[in-house]
C-alpha cells in the first residue's frame, strides 16, 4: 500500500530514535562532569546538606515540567502519570537517595581515592547487567570497552600512584554498594518505560527530604555568608544533581544503555579537565593516557550503535 513504510524504513526510524535518546542521555554525562567543580565551589557546606539543597532545586525543575505538561495534556492526565506503583517509587527514590547517601558515607569511611574508584564501577556494571534485559545482548566489545574505561578511570583517580586494597575498610564495601545501587537503578529503569520521565521530579523531592533528615542526624548545618556557594548549589541543582537525572532517565529507557554505561566514564575525565582549566588541579601526562582509554573504550562499547542496523543477529 502506498505511503506505508517498509520494514527497512521502520528499522531505520527506530534506530534513529534510539540514537536520539542515547544522545539525550549522554548530556547527563556532560553535566556530571560539573559535579566535582561545583561541589568544590560550594564551600564548607557538608555533603548531605548540599545534596538536600540541590535535590530541592531539582524538584523545582520537576514542578516546571509538570506545569508544561498540565498546559499540554491537562491536570488529570499529569496526576494520573504520577500515580505510580510502589516498585517505581522504590527504584526511583532508592536509586537517587541511596547512591548519594552511600557515596558520601564511603568517602568519609575509607580513603577517598579508593572509595571513588570502587564507586565508579557502576558504568561497568551497567554494561554487564544490560545483558539481562529483554532484547539486549552482550557482545565481546561491550565489556572490553567498559574495562578500557575502567582502566582509564583507575589511572585518573589513582593519579599515577598505586592503590593498596590489601587492608579493606568498611567504606570499601559501602562504595561497592553505591556502585550496585546506581547500576541497578539505571538497568531496572529500562523495565519502567511506562513511568514518565516527569516522575523523576517527584523522586527528587522525596530524596531532598530524606537527605535533609540524614543531614540533621549526622552533620552540622553550615550556611554560606557570600553568594558564591549559593550559586554553586544552584548550579548543582540545575545540572549534575538536577536536569541530568531527567535526561539520564530518558536515555536509559529509550536509548542504548550499554553505550551510555561506557560513555559515563568520560565524566571523571571531563571533570578533572574542568578543574585544571579553573586552576583547581594540575595537568599531568596520565590525564592523556586516561583520555585515550576512556574515549576509546566508550567508542568500542558503542560499536553496534554507531555502525547502523545489522542484517543478522550473528
């Protein structure tokens, strides 16, 4: 019938949509590169206080998306979209709050370099866990690309030195738990395509409340006395601890989750380069070795996405 798309055209359209979703998800990695610089510029505020304030800003972003959706689809449709089953709340809030709480706890209970490296196993775990998803298949270049990215991250985080894992501390296990929580959140989100991305705003609101309660329990509140730290917290809420979660949600649900997992290794590298550019860190040869491994690994793990549709499954 004239005007009916062929199966080849349908496959091409589906691949194009997947590429667009992957690109949207990739913007989260770019925003996460600003996490360390903005956190550094936030001054003496303790981490859970920063988390609570930044997620409060993210909640306001969610309110803005709801306002746009109400104008487009009506209030009842938006409210129906936010009536979520309890597993969606568990995965959403558990992923956002659980990862950040465990990450900051690990940094305070183990050597920061080692804790950061262990926590950043999550991109590798995403690539490996994605093989368990319906319609996904792990091929040889996916784990190889992720391992290359992990090696680059190890060089970057270790700063050319050695890391002794012989004497493990409780914080090492907490860091591993953080990696498992975020990778599990990202992969399980793939099964929640019926949950609208706008729901992330609600998850951020609950996370802000939980982070503030945890802050009151274990930290001392510090209020900045000049605008710089406030602007940094606002930047965190608008970017790496805000909009990034919305774009990441869209990407892992509708894009190539393996490519996103491997590309996530670029975040610590870009973050370090930004710190160097701001004069908050020094350049070193290991940066460029890490660059090659991270970018090369991401490209390798994205091989089938960038190569176009395949005719067969072999």
